[in-house]
C-alpha cells in the first residue's frame, strides 16, 4: 500500500480541529481513504454492513453468564442460580433479559487461547493474532477502515467513549485508519462530541473561506503535477470538512435526538447509552463501532460485583437486539460481545475468580449469524474446551467473512512485508445462517 503524504504546511493551513489525547485531526483520521476506494479487492459476499463490538474489559466470567455449571460443586459453580432461556438452554440468573432473547443470538462456549495476562489477551481479541515482539497488528476497526473507508461521511471506525486500549489501534497500518473517539460518555447530561464543532475563533464565514482556500490550493497543486496523491489528499481533506458541514452526519452523534422512552428502554446509564449511541452510528453509516463497559476483573466478591455491573448490560444488550430487529437492521448488523478471557473454574479464597484463558464465552447476534444456537462446549467445571474449540483467529476470520473481507488477504507492513489480515483462522461455518 502506498501512503499519502501530509505536508505540515498544508495541514497547518487547513486544520479545523484536533482530537484530544491522541492528536488526530479529522483530516488525518480520514487520510488514505481515497486510496482504499480505488484499490482492487478480493470479494466475498457480505452479510453484514456493520459491526458493533462490545468489549468487556477485565475478563468476564463465563460461569456467571453464558456457561453456568449447576451440577458442579459449589466451589466451582459459585453462588449464582440458573434459569432456562426461551430456547431451553441454561444461562446464569444474572442475565434474565438476554435469556428471553436467546433465540436471537449464538453463544460460543469454547473460545480459547493461551494468554492469561490482560494486555496479551486483549491483543488476541482485538486483532485475531497472538502478540509478537516483531510487529504491531492492526485492530478489527483499523482493518475495516482500511478495506472499506467511510460511508455517508461518517468515520468508518468509531470508539465509545475513547479508544479502549493500545491494541484497538492501527498497528502497522497508518494512524489515519485509527478510531474516531467520542471523547465523552453519552450517558452524561452534558455530553458532546469533541471535534464536531468548529474550532474556537472559526465562525461559519471563516469556515467557508477555508473551504474555498482549500479548493484554490488543490487546484494549483493539480495543475503543477499529475501525482495521484494530490487528488487523494484533496479527497480526505474534503471528507473532513464534509463531516463538519453535513447536518445528517453530525446529527448521528446527537443522542438527544432519540425518543426519551427508547433511551429509558436501553437504560440511562453507561451501558445503555453507549449501546444506543452505537446503534445510531451504524444506522448512520459507520462500519465498525467499538464500545467498552464495566470492569470484569473480579478477583474478589464476584457475586456482589456481578449484581452491581451486569443488570445494566443485560438491559442494554437486550434493548439493542430488540431495537435493531424492530428497525430491520439486525440481519445487517453483527453484534459481537467479547472479553479478553474468562475466569478460573474454582472460586478463590476471596470469593472471586482469577484469569483463565483456556475456555470462555463470546456472544454473536445478527449479521448473518444463526439465532438460538450454542456452539462448542466446555467441560464439566468450565475449565477446558470439550467440543469445537474456537480461537481468536477463527472468530476474527468469521467476523471478516460476514463483512465481505477475505481474511487471508495480504496487507503491506513496514519494509514491504506482506501480512495476512488473519493468519490461520477458519470460518465457523456451523453458526452462519
């Protein structure tokens, strides 16, 4: 892939605003997308138009959610009860609303990898790769941004409320494919998205003059050279201005436009409002939205911790599934709920569970995934995969397949080294509708 330059003289002349913290301006964020649209791709039929990736940081316990073990000893099964889903399966009593919608999603009960450290587990679940000291791999969102570019003037990859970790970045791809971060939580009463308003001191008249100046500069450059990168640079600067100057694009970020009753259905809390914002953004055209919620590293008092943290997620995810279904969006939107690993089979001396990557659960809904299915199984104490183990590479390959991206396509890393988007993953055919 050829990278387009970004001379500081032009950038300084044209920058409208910048993303705090990561220092990405909107022109930089959309950089290289013109090239992405002009490239030739290997295609598979896409079943999903967008992905909502719900990441639960810390390591959510599979035993207290999608894979309880009611017949194991108390020190393994924990204190939570169980309940029957609307498909006759058994979930933990912590997710009663999701249990009533089990016919709408698939649970992978046999996710597995070998990384018990948080950072390394997160890397697996955001890239599909094992960590390597030799190369930084791009996240799902960066790859999707690279392959498809923006739609309807919305950034293709958006993070709620912020880029959640270093492995949610661009890896060996240019930083311009990184996630656009809201910078604020949509559950806050004073919520606003940074960079969606003109910079201080720039009014509408000055904004219009800057756009006009851009056209003059680009015209002059185009008359002096026929280089492809001149036209490409013009395109991504124009897209940055388009986002600022397009009411429909900006309105997608305005959660106050939602009906109050619907906001109540999701829950007036972090989980509910982040999930609602994700739905707004994919509906408006974003291709992959990543959001985080809660802290699931429950080494102590796991019962009380779940009682505090899970109800809002149970409500919000259930509302998201209903909302997408009612809008006719569920089949074209893949909802993926993951965590970096699961928790130990046995309750520890502090009434919690420790890190356990050998087996854990992932939930998938919509986007061409079957509903009402349990895929794979753990053993009697939720310690090992007993049937159909699924690797992070398998999960990533399946997600890309539903988006129409060939997972073994090679991208160019530094030094002109071809690297497959995913190495060795297999599509989980049995869960595809």
